């Protein structure tokens, strides 16, 4: 448990430093901001999300070696913030991605499924982008791969939750086409001719497919925590589709702020909205705490999406003040959400007893109500339960 807390703390530190550098980049004269400005993207994508996703997968997988994934991601952030050459931090991030890909491969071999294959594709996208960064490429050149890591990881988790929903014949081929176009667009590069439109088309295909096959279409009609989570998912999908439109209409290589608009539509509008929605079920599984749902959570969610709207509106209209003030607004949304989560912790979860599965019940038994079956916590995925 101490290791998990330490890794989560390092992930939060990466987030805060990345946001600090981001605020400096959009015009706020912050102390030491210049020192982390160039690391802004790496700290948020690899340092924050690499650590959190790796930790979540390791906890559910239930093998000690899997914790090397979040540990290497946290080490990469420590090296970069400590002044090591970028190649040192990039190497640690690459080892993290490689370990995550290995864990997910074991899971996929034991339980072949579209959602597992999608998670594996996400890990490989992170590895490809980080390896490219190690060779001296700039972050904008690897952004397509890193965004693919987050998009495909979230898509895989949503597919796992909706795996029991009926799918039309041939629908998986369409999903595979979206993933393939995403890889092609990342390989070409978002600033190269043809790269951004290809990537944008991929985002549109994936958005349409996910909206059609996600359980959010049904859960949005419910109430309480379930409806809040569905609202987060629906808003996130809207911004993912918007990012696809922006990449086609405002290619980064041809417009001044096309890259900024698409990047933040994905990272803030899509990814952070999904984080808000999943936090109430991921944190109980990782940190062994129970978090009470409160309608007040809609407040930070609304502020978050207002910040995205302000950022993209500023990019499209060339309004520097709007772009600049979207940053503090995003920070207010994040801090407000974290405060509500921390004050919503009501009790610790009981520890997993020997001989029991990762779900906390008997091997193969149902998960506690406070958690959902995570994509690495499935029966037969490498945990202690056997396939049924």
C-alpha cells in the first residue's frame, strides 16, 4: 500500500509541475516556469497518465513485476525534474511503456478480446512515441502516438464495460479501421501533409463507433453517480469528435493554433472528462478507499468544459487572452474536483485476504459495488481467478 501511495504522489507531482509549465507557456510569468515549460507535455502524458494507468493495470493484474511500469514512469518524471538530460527521462518512460505492453500482452493472450487488443495497441503507441522522442524528435512530432496511447486506453476500458452490448456484424472491422488510421496519422505526423486529416478522420470514426456501442447511451438515463459518470463520458466523446473536426479543418501545419486546439480538445475535453468519470471507481480499487458521490461534482465538470471551450474559442478566433485564462480555469476545475474527492472519502476498503481474487471476493466472484471490473481485473486475465 505504501508503494501505491508513493507512486500516486509522484503522479500528482508530475501533474502539478506539468500544469505549472503549461501556465508559463500561455503567458503567465511564474517562478521556475521556464524550467518545466518544455517538459509540460511529457510530464502530463507520460509522468501523470503513464504512472496512473500503469499502477491501475498492475494492481488489477496482481503480479509484483507489473509494478515496474508505474515505477519507471515515476522515475522518468523524477529524472526530468531533477535536471537529467531528456534522454534519461525518455528512457525510463520507454521502459514503463515496454512493461505496460508486456503486462497487457499476457492479459490479451490469456483472454483474447477486442478491448484487450485495444489496450495493447495503446501501450504500443506510447512505446513508439517515446522511442521516437529518445532519438531527438520534438514532442509535437510524437504527439500523435502519445495521444493514441490515451485514446486507445480509454477506448479499451469503455469497450470492456460495454462488451455485453449487442454489436452489428462488421462493426469490429470499422473499429479496426479507425485504429489503423490513427496509427497511420501518427506515423505520418500531425504537422506533415496528410497526417492531421488522417488522424482527424480516425478520431471521428472512433467517436461514432464508441458512442454507438458504449453503455453511456443507457446509463445517461439513470440517476446519481451513474448519471454523473455517463455525463462525463458523453461530454468527452463530444470533444473527441471535435478534435477530429479541428484536425481536418485546421491542420497544424497550415494554421497557427490548429495543433493547440486539437491537442487540448483531446487532453482536457476528452481525457480529463473521462478521468472525472472514472475516478469514483478507479480510486477505490487502487487506493482501497470508498468515495461518496455528491452532485457537487458537476461543478468542477462544468468548469472543466468551460475552460476547453474558452481555449478552443481563443485558438479559432486568435484571441490570446481567452487562451491564457483557460489555463487557470482548468486548474480551478482540477483542484475543485480533487478537493471534493478527498473530502468524499468515507472509509477504507477491507484488504484483500489470501486466497481471494483481485475483486476482493471469492475467486471468480463479483467485484465490490464501489469498483468496476477493470480491463486487467477480468477472470482469466492473469489474476488468481480462472476463466469461466
